[in-house]
C-alpha cells in the first residue's frame, strides 16, 4: 500500500501545526468560559478543525494538481495571483496590500476588544465618574493653591 505524497504532506502539516494551534485556541476558550465544556475535551475538540483542514487541503491540492507543498504557493494559487509578467506582479502587489490591510484591521479590532473587556472587568459596575466629582476636585485643588499662596505671602510679609 503506497500513500499518496499529497496525503502524507497534509497529514503531517495538519498534525504538526493545525492540531496544536487548535488545541491552544480551544484550551484558551474553555479556560475563559467561552466554551462551557470540561478542559479534558480540548484534545478531541482540536481534532475537528484539524480534520477539516486536512480534508480541504487534500481535496484542493488534488483538484488543482498542486505538487508544491509550500503553504505560500498554495495560498497564492488560492488567491489566483499566478499571473504572467508585469500584470501578474501588479495583481500580487494589490492582493498583498489588501491582505496586509485586512490583517491590520483584524489586529486593531482584537486589541480594541481585549482592552474594552479588560477595562469593563477591572472597574466595578456603576462607578462612572460624574461631573460633580470632577468639579469638586478642581475646587479643592484651587482652594489648596490659594491657601498655599496666602501662606507664602504671610511668610514674606512677616520677614520684612
């Protein structure tokens, strides 16, 4: 029995990378109570995206007759950027620019969401600053400054 090279490459890629990344992500989701299942379910749940990735990649590489196992060449082929000459290079630049823009937007959104979650969980509910407390702070600081100025004026007048 001879195993197809595409199946063998995708199997090892799925086990070596996809399974462990899925394992970590699902473990984080379970530990933060986004998935209400026991932590021991992390191992079998990580198999779901791993098997899905394996089947999709084997199907696509066989359909398109892609012998090159390099993930970047597969990604370029998926995006259809295998153009000829100058036109192909321009298309690749546009696709790369859009991919970078999309990645930046996703990273900024994730940073915003994590910061807003951290801010909302760090502050007790109902403790919004009111304008009266800000006004009283300004009032107390100005009265402190006025008393300090009068104290220094009294010291100067008493020494002369």
